[in-house]
C-alpha cells in the first residue's frame, strides 16, 4: 500500500519517486518523494533535517511560493526548491548550518593554550581554611592535585571556563562539597566519573553546561540532595528515567541540547519550581508534567511542540511563566486549554508586580510572553 508523503525507505516503486533538491543555508538536501506527497509533507520531512518548524518554512520553486496543499504530481519539472526560514521559528539552537571551520580552529587553539597550574602553599592553605576553591578562567586542562588534597574541607568548587577534559573518581573525596561548577569545559561522557560524583552526599548544585555530554547515566539518581541541575548547551538526546528519583530538585536547566523525548518519571520530581527545555527537538511532552504542583516557570521555546499535556494548566496551579515562542502552539490553541483562565490571571498578576517595582523604563514597553500569536 502506498503511503502519502512517503520518502526514501518506504515501500513505494522507486521508478515513480520524484527526486528533488532543497537548497538551504549553503547546502543541498536531496530527497525522494511520492507523486502524492504535498508541500506540507515536504515541510514535515525538512523539519528534522533543518530544525526549521513547518510554519517557519517558505518553499520557493521557479520564483513562486509553493502552497501547502500542492501535490508534487502537479508540479511538473520542479526538482530544485529554495527554503527560506522565518526568524525565530525553529527547534533547537537554530537552523542547521554547515560546520564552521573557524569554530573548529578556535577550539583547537583554546586547547593548546591550556596550561599546568602551580599552586603555592599559601593558596592551598586558604582553600582549606575557607572551603572555597575558585579556579574559573584559569586556562587549565587538568585539575591540580592540591584540589583533591583539600578533601572534606571543600564546600564550593568553581572550575568554569577552562579546558578541562577529565573529572576523575577523586572528585568523590570532596565529601562535603555542596556546589560544583564545571561550565564551559571539554568534558565528555567517558571522561566524567559519575562513580565519584555519586559519593557527594551533600551536593545541592551541579552545573555541567556548555560541555560535550551526550548522555546522563542512571548514576544521577545517587545525587539525592540535588536542588539545581544545569546541563544546558550539551548534546543530550534524552534524560534518564532515574531523574524522577531527584525528589528535592527545584531547578532543571537543559536548554540547547538535542532532546527528543522527556521521561514520564519527571512527574515524580515534585519539588520542581523551574524547568527549561528551550531550543531542543521535542515534539511532545509527558502527561506527568501536570503532576508538578510547585512548578512556577516552564520554558519551551524553539521546539517542535504541537500541544501541551492536557492537565498542565489545570493542575500546575502555581505556573505563571510559560514560554512557547517558536513552537507550533499558538495563543488561540492555548486559550482552548483547560485551566487557561486561572493561568492567565497568575501571569498577569506576576507581570503587574514586576511593573510595580519598575522605577524607570520605556512607557511603551510591554511583556511578550507565551505562545506566538499565529
């Protein structure tokens, strides 16, 4: 049986397929389409290949904009199509582009400039006495041995903005650690010791944003005292089911990844107050998000979402910030959701309080929050 909108790989006579090439951002995307495929079908196929949402795609052939309902059987002679993306209507961090050679060179240069740090005795003594180690922007690739030598005296460790690749099992020796900052380094899955991290029984804040992580293991469940988890700007495709065991988690920031699904176990994170899944590849969300009764802010912009969990606005009675810009969800769709009226009252009240504290500002300025108007 022939399937409408089918592309290469479906059971369709290859001789009847129409070959086209879509030009976008300096590259050509080859596709094979059924004659019965519509322009709307093509837009759906292009979404995961370009990260541009269907309603943000303008397809042009022979100087004319193609209508969504047009079938390719009627577009005789059309084999080259230009895709123009509307600003802001994309999933993930932005439309897919050719890999920038300059950025690769820049990363190599950053790695080469890292150095071995020398820790003097007085500095080591200050670390142990204060319990605070601040080594951000220190151009280091390896964590100094003196950090591990501080042992249980360390409560705060900041290693942001370096070229660190390896977090060894020795991290577990910092048994009193409460806050760990590892943003903007070169940390990969295999070089991060979750066995060591799982020994940190007092850890309440963990930030691993802007690294090279593709997965979070089940060992995450051992961090039962965690209140904030920041993993934005990585390459994560999913979150483990064990995230539901983090019952004290209040802030979850996972924006700018490649998340395609969210585990339903997130509904067990009853303490969550703020969640950020912006700029990912989410098409749908689990219904269990409606279990988060303490949720106040939910950031979902630039995903492929077409709907929300049915109980979200009804059950999340503290929710007052909901960012849906750059998704397939419009304001008209939001107004049809059960619980919309109560949510809108909370949203307006929150903004009114913010305006009351405003001392100066443009009298013509306004809040722009929620879904797109159309």
